[in-house]
C-alpha cells in the first residue's frame, strides 16, 4: 500500500503531533470547536473538488496520475488533521467512538438483510 511506511503510528501519536504543530505556532487560540468544524468542512469541500466532474468509472485512472494522487492525499491529510484536532479539543477518543459506531451499525445493518443494499437501517426494522 502506498504510504505504508507510516501505517504504524497510532492515533494518539498523530493527535500529539497535530496538537504540537498548533502549540508551536500559538494557534490553539483559534482552534475552537466551531472554527475547527468550519475548517474541517472547508477541507472536505476541497477534497470533494478533487473528484468533481470525474465520472465514477474514471476515478481509478485519475488517481493513477501522480499529481492528482498527491492532491487527493494532501486533502485527505488536511481533513484528517482537522478531525484529529477537533476530537482533541473537544475531548473525544476517536478510536473508542469509531468502535462504538461500528458496533451500533453492526446491529442496525445485519449482513443477512443489508448485504448489497444501500437502504437506511430503518428499512431492516
């Protein structure tokens, strides 16, 4: 997998690195939950723009271009950094929250009923 050299770094270490980046620049004062949510949305929009107007069947080809791949990777990193920072500032453990959500969704979307379907969970109740 591309970029696998950093796969071993845990969320805690990454959160610490993003926090230290902000501290070193005295940016904590700007990192309010509202500002971080807005920044996260802005970066998600920039990520979406990288895929805008590319037909679904052309995504793989587009991502084989090194410039496009670098641009998408950069936007993914921005989204991830703001998500880590928001969780840090608001006191959420992302690993715990994701595991909890996966368990909830496992109940909501039983494989025997939801496999191959994009229906919302209430369709299976």
